C-alpha cells in the first residue's frame, strides 16, 4: 500500500526533476551559445517549463500522497533514500503551496523590470532611477515572507530558501563574532608593505590560460567525461544529471587570476555535484544541500587548496613551463604572495580571502535593517558607504561601485541571497580542518599534486549525501559540531599572519 | 464565445510548442556538446518531455475546444492565421488520438532495440542479426497504418506523417515517369569521359573550410544573428524559435565538398525556417510544411544554386584566394565539372544530382513491396542488390553498402521516410523554374553574388507560409500547378547534357 503510493509519488517527482533539468539545459544554452536574437523566445520557453514544473509539483495529488506516506517516511527515516526524499519533498511542497501562483507571476514580472532598469542605472551611476523599483522589491519581499507566518525574523523565510536550517538570529551572531575578529586583523594587514603583483597582469592568450586551468581542475578531480567547460560572461556551475555537471568560466588576457581561480571555484561546486551517490540520480536529492555548504566547497578548492603554498609548490614549476613569460623570473614565494594580496577594494567579487566576508556582512546588515524598517531605500546609498567605511575602512566614490554593484537585489528579494557566501567561507575552513584532522597527510599530498585523499574524504562526508541531510545536519555529521568561525579565523590568521609577518 | 475558446486553445498549444522547442534544444545539445557519459540521463529527460507534450496535446479538452471552434475555423479559413492553425491542429489532433499510447511506447522501445542492433550489424556486415527485428518492424509498421483504416494504400498513413497530401499511388506514378527518364540519361552520362576530381581531395584545415563555408551561407542569406553553426556527426537543421534556427555540419579535411555543400544544404533548410512570418512564431505553423518541400529548399540552394556555374563564377576566385593550394592552378570549368561528377556509387548520401533520386526510388519500391507482402524481409538483401542493378547498373558487394546502409528502417517505420528526398529534388527544380520565370534576372544576380532576388521570391511564395498551407497547396500557390517532374528533368538534361556533352 505504502509502496504503491511511494512509487506513484516517485514517478511524479522524477517528471518534475526532468523538467527542471531541461530548464537548466535551456539556461546553460542561453548563457553560452544562443544567437543574439534568440533570447526573447528562450525566456518564454523557460517560463513555460517553470510553470509546468511548479504546477506538477504543487498539485494537490502530491500533498495527498505525502500525507498517505507520513508513517512510511517516519519508518524509513532520513538515513534511507526513501525517508530522506519524502522529508525533502514534504518540506518543499509545504513551502510551494504557501506562495500563491499569482504572487509568483507578479514578483517575476517585477524582477524582469528592475533587472532591466538596473543594467542601465549601473551604467549611468543613477541610483534614483531604480529607487522606486527597489522600494517595490522591498514591499514584495515582505509580502513573500508574510506567506510564512510564525517566523522569528522577517528574513528567516528568505534565508530558508537557500540555507535551510539557518536563521537570521544565528547568522547575525556568527557574523558579529566574525566582524570583531576580522576588522582589526584586516586593518593590521593593510599596514604592512604591499606585495608586487604586476606579473599577474602580463598578456597571456586565452586558449593557453584555459588549457592550463583545464589541467589543474582535472588534477583536482573534476571529471570531464561527466562534464565540460565553456565560456560565459559570469562563471557558473550547472547540473543536468549526475553524469552531466558543467562549469563555465571567463578569461581576461591581462589578468591571469580570473580564469584560473574561477575555474577552480566552479570545479569545486561541480565536484560536490559529481560526488553525489548514484542512487540519487534524477531525484531531488541529487543536488548539494544549501547555498552555504555549496559555497564552502567552491571556496575550499579555490582558496584553501588553490591559493595555498603546498598547491603551488607542485603547480608553479608547471606554470613556469606553460608561461615562461612572465613566470620564469618570478619566485614561488613572490607568486604566492601576489595571488594572496589583501586590499581595501570596493567590489565584492574582486575581494581577497580576508575581506570577502566583510563585503558580505555589509550587505547582510543592510538587508536586515531594510526589512526591520530601520533603514529606508532612499537612505541606502548613504548608509552603504558608511558601512564600507566601518567594515573595510574605505568609501565608494559613486553608487556604481557602491550600492549598484551586485545584481542580487535587482533581480530577486532583498534578503536571503548573501549569507551563503560567508557561511561558505566559514565552513570551507571548518570542513578542511575536519578533513586534515582525519587525514593529516593531506597538505603533503597536495604538495605532490595528489588530491584523492582530500576529495574522497569530502565525498564520503559531504558530497555523497546531496540533499539527504540539511546543512546543519551535514555540518554536524562531517565535523562533529555546529557551524563555528574558529577554524576560519585560525586559518586566516595562520596563513595571512605568516604572509604579512604580523 | 468562439474567441474565448480560441484563446484557451491557443494557450494550450503554445505550451505544447514550447515543450517541443525545449526537446529540440536538448537534442541539439546531445548532438553537439554533451559530455560522453551524459547521454543516458538525456534520453530519459527527452522521453519525459515528449510524453508531457503528447499528453497535453492529445488531452480530450483540446478535442472539445476544436469541436467548439469548428464553425470559427470555417469562417476564418486557411488564409487567416486562426483558420490555418485550427485546420493544422485538428488534423494532427485527429491523428494523435488514433494511436494508442501503449503502441507508441512499444514501438519506441522496439526502435531503440533495432537501432542498437543495426549499429553492430552494419559494422559486422551481418544482416541476419537484424532480420528478425526488421520483421518485427514490418509488423509494427502495419499495425501503425491499421490505426488509420480507410487508406487507399497501406503506406499512405506513413507518407501522411511527413508528406501530408501525398499518397503512395501519386508518388509511384511520378517515380515511374522519373525512372523512365533518368535511367537511360544516367547511362548515357556514364559512357562519357570522367572529369578529374583529385584537387577536391587536397588536405584543407577544418577551420579554414568552415570559415569559407560561413561566408558563403551568409551571402546566401542565412542570418547568423538568428542562428549558429556547430559540428556534429550527421549535419542537421533545428529550430527553437523564429529567431533561433541552428545548423550543424561536419568537415573532412581531405574532402572539400563535404563541409561546404552540407553547410549550404542545411542553410537552405534554415532559410526556409527563418523566412516564416513573424506572426507564426511560437505556434505549430512556424515550421516548414512537409519533408518534401523542406528538402526541395535545401536541394535548391545546395545543388541548383550551389553547384551552378553562375554561382562559381562569383565564388571561385574567392575560393582560389582562400585556398591557393590547390585551387590556384585549377580552372573554373574543371572545378565546375569536378563538383558535378556523376558516378555509379552504392551509397545514397554520397550520390550526385542525377543518380540521387534513383537511390531513393530503390528504397521506395522495396518499402512498397514489403508492405504489400510481395517481398519478405528475408529476401530483402538479394532484391536490394537486384534493384541497384536495375536502377543504377551496379551491384553492392556486401550488405553493409547495401541494405544496411541507411539508418531509416532501423530506427522507424518501414515506409514514409524516403519519398521526401525525391519529392524534394523534383520540387527544387520546379520552384526554381517558377522563381526565374517571375524574375529572369536571377541567374545574372547569382553571378554577381546577389541572392536577395531569389531568396525574397522563395520567402514570399513559400517560406513565409510555414505550415499554413499543405504541400500540394503551396506547390500550386507558388508554381500554379501540381508537382511535376518536367522542370527537374529539363534542368538535369540541360545542365548535365552540357557538362558531359551528350
């Protein structure tokens, strides 16, 4: 009886997962190969498929099956596929039916409108032209949250969208601790002499850069027989199936760091997705569990591994051979210093490891103030600049490099979109620390260009589970504790303390 | 009232068209960029979307709306979008509901099985290993036709699938006339001295070949802002929207003809699709009307234009500049002769203009005999070889180059799949003759590299209508008569009579 209902539900869910995979293919194509005039129809086609997936998923028959299967779910429990899938599905179904389709349409129309206005506003450095639209975004964001009455904080329903299990209050607590540690440390580093970086800006042909990056991510363990890399304006990772996980990158011929580190970053996301259990393929569980945990793995590979001295002990001689000019005459140590240069930048996406979380925390604090009505949209540019002064000791000269820099608020809700980046930083260090505690030889393996030990540990403890467990569960399972800033702060102080001799 | 029903139906049909466009994107990606291991999941995703599109289209609510709209359809008539769309939809709906979903599943499973067996059988030259499966294909083909009782010939329901408005009897009549003209003419040409073609087999780098081909099809009028060209194993054209019509090609570095002529061929299909009225975008009418008319346009551009002396008067000097070796020392006339060499080949896809239809007619005659039970599958290899002797005067040495050469019978029904190629040849000449009768300057324009006159005539008389009219209607509309072999025979005799001095 339960088995029959379960099979019926499974068939429905697989259909939804297949439609969602198709949407991802359409989106990937739109970002890579679509001809210039093909975009209008593509938008319509993706909207049709999204509507279909939503209709199929939020159909009352799904709810009835879930009700029927309540005791089956409990009996199986989250350690078995069936129990985990039912738990995940129930949670998302309950969310899905709370939001009226009418609102989704209204919100999506507004997002298209403000996105369009933002692309012009940023170019023209004209915040006032998007201000009324951003006020509407704030109203719509509040409306969204209010479909989930009973929250502790109005940002909680937004945070749950991408970081289920986290709440505004707990994140705020972590971020306050982090700020207290990071701001003075960052300040100390800035007082030290700047490393030379000019050799990173030598002209290097795009093809040769991509070829080098490809070899690197192959060594890390990104499987090209189950993926591929293409060029896009903004790098991303996307998954169509367990055996089709693609990444994209961009190349700047005068900035060596761009393609290489974005390739490693996206390969980190992709190895997480390629590492999920085969049993989960084609189901909702076949995806990383949260924005924060996902980002932790891209950051782990990009920064903790990819910007480490051990890593470059192995790869720098290869880089010198691949690009004799300029690297032949650069020492490993100077190179290592250059790729880890700390600076008071204004732009989040260009930030170094130490200041990145500060950029994120500025945004999180502003979102919170806006949602709590402590701050109006009209005041936002001014307060943005003040927060930059407070967190990073620097003040934007214009809104283009200030409040207008990120797409997030101009294409989605004001809230729930940034915290994952910092949770990612925090957990990247925590999970790496757990891996090296279990396998102390990891740093020596990295020096030899061997990454299997680390990747297998991450696969066994994090990747294989996909969305079987929530973020807090997977953090506990893999590290034995809750999310903590300690390993992250220790890591930064150890690494940058040495680098900057403070 | 009618308007309301019409709008309701339109919404449903647009949804189906969007799902079908998504399937095309998934298929294109599968043929171009999918990673090696991505195919299994892709097959499942495409099957899910196909099932969805079929369910949505054959839903009884569609039938009810069509019934409600019967007098609205008549009132509007096929000259108006609404009337034409309703006529087209009704026809396809009535077909769709006649075939049980159970049969479709069974047939599709069988097709996967025989396709798989064929890829091995062809490699091993082992017809006997697919014979029982091909017997099952024949039984399934008959079953398919029998879901459409009342046909004149058992092949008619199959022919209707791709060439609606044509029947086995009328095609047989055309093909008999054609055979009577072509066989002796082909024979005469074969007795003449062979042109030299060795320079066509000089090594030319793939990139340079593609660059030249791209310039050519751009000149013809293929719009790259609404399309793109990629590499695949088998060249094809696919449409995702009016503004996204893509082509693919393949390159052989030792055979100049391959990439260039397949590019022109697919660009011919694509210009048809890019030329449909904007009003039709996103609807069922936004596609060429039949396999035969479609093929007529790819052949018109590939052969009547692309292998003409006028065309090469303009392009040969450019080719000589692009590839000094080998073309610098080749005369226009020798080049023109080489690309039009007639030969007694065994392989349909490599055939010249004169013999191509003979290859097709062999298959059509065999399909007819199989369906009429005049021939058994067991006898097929032997009779295949006899027919080649009869039509082309040549006999295959093995089944690999004989009955096993084409994928069609090993991946679909035995019938309805080949006639379009010859109808295409026939109508390519007939439509070109109509265009030049209306615009006698076309050949002179071609000599100057100007193709707007021809393309605009074709757009105005054929392309813009998409599937608004059936093939017989569009033939009458554009040429004033029915399909006739006369212009095709005149064209071949004139061109090849001169070339071979007969």
